[in-house]
């Protein structure tokens, strides 16, 4: 007989386990569109108490986070569609669909998804005590019902922003014998974190492509950098994506950088040149604490004159530019 299983407040029938004879190697849970960014925003919290500690002793997590968040840039990517795929062979254990995609920002939003924080999603049983849970999928995109068998890489649905989602992403929780497990290091909450070394703790839970996504766990990620015709906010970027570049009728010309997982003390430099001459230059104050997401911008008000503009942005850590990006723009 089947028995019930609860998926964040939803009770569904447990399908028979599909036998797996060997410990699986897990792949990535999404297919990132070419030319886009799908970085890891947050990792498993290994601190069993009220603090937060990612698997590399850092701050890329929050208290009680039980999975790994692979994000897409904006709700525009959700509208276009980004495939969520099975990380390993398995059988669908439970599923839910029908919740709206909307970014959570207020207490009212949080109340609306209380007890259904996972949003639309499913659980795959991989056998051998392993299961993966996929959350925040796009409404109407789930293709499989409980009992369906899947192969590694098979499409499960689409990335969304249902449930408790402040940005569009696929949240994946890996459990081994019922215990939350970090997929790269194999560590469980309460165990000591690994050193800040991408080679540390490789446990065989991930395949080579997935391991490459964790290549620099101690570094921030630049989501986007470019030009805009006015001030740029994180909310604007996550809802609509990178802005249209300015033209001669714009109210201003600014350069911006949008980055995630910054450390305390990090700062940003933004330098804009017009036809080889300095147009605008700024270095921000060091961050007073770690930031999950941050946007910095600089430039000048007023309609920009025609010419060739070049923007160089950099993240500075302990006096060194650790990430540098540059883009160019012709205003005609």
C-alpha cells in the first residue's frame, strides 16, 4: 500500500520506489539559457542553531536554509521559460502545482504562502536513501504526476517564483536517509564546514558539470553590468531585467553593476569614459556587512551627448579588484 507524504502542506500518495543499484551522481537542476547567468544564490545552512554558516564557513546562506538556490536573472526569464531537470534518475514521490508566481516582499505576501513556502514543486525518490525536492516552479509547468519515472536530465517543469520566493529560482533540497545534505561537500547541518577551497570536500555526490558550478564558493557573482538612463534598483532589475541603454533623449547616463553574495568590506568601482576621456568615476564605501544582493550605479544627469562610452565596473576586496566587467555603448 502507498502511504501519504507531505510537501509543504500538501498530502499526496507515495509512489513505489524505483530501485537504484548504485549511489547516484547528481547533475544541475536547470538548463541555463546561453548567454545568461544562473548562479547559486544561497547554500545549505550548516549551523544548527540561530546562526547561519554556508558549507565553506561563509555567509552565502541564511538561518535555517535547507537547500541550494539556483537563480535566474529576472521575472522576464520566468516568462520566457527556463527548464528544470531531474538531477538523477528517480520516481516522482509527490507534486503540487497551481500557486501563482509573485515575488515576496511584504508581510502580507509571506502570510499568503504560509505553510506552502515551497510553492509549486515535486519530490524525486532516487533510491538508496536519496531524494531531491524542487521548489518555486512556474505555475502550470509541472509535467509529471506521482509515480512517474524520470531519467537524469529529463524536464520536470520550469523555473518560477511561486511560494516564498524573493527572486526567481529553483530551490533544491537534497536529503540522504532523511537528513538535509549539502550536495557538493556531503556535509549535514551541525557538521563542521569545509575550508574555502573549491576542491575541499568533494564527496562524489555531484557530477563534473555540477561541481563546476561551485568552482569559486568564496567569490561574489556579477549578475549584470551596463548602462541605463537613470537610477537603477534591485527591485527593477529582478522584475524587468537589465534596462534599455540610454539615448540622446534620456534624462541621464549611468553605469551600474548588479552582484550577489558580497562580503563585509567589499566595495565597487565604476568608471565611465566618453571618447577615451573620463566622463564619470566613483568608488563606493566598503560594505558594512555581507550582502546577498547589491546594486551600485554612477553617472551624470542630463541628456547624454553623442559619442562612444565605455563602462568598467569592478568589485574590490582588500584593495584588489577581484571581478572586473566592461561594456561599451554608442550614443547617436
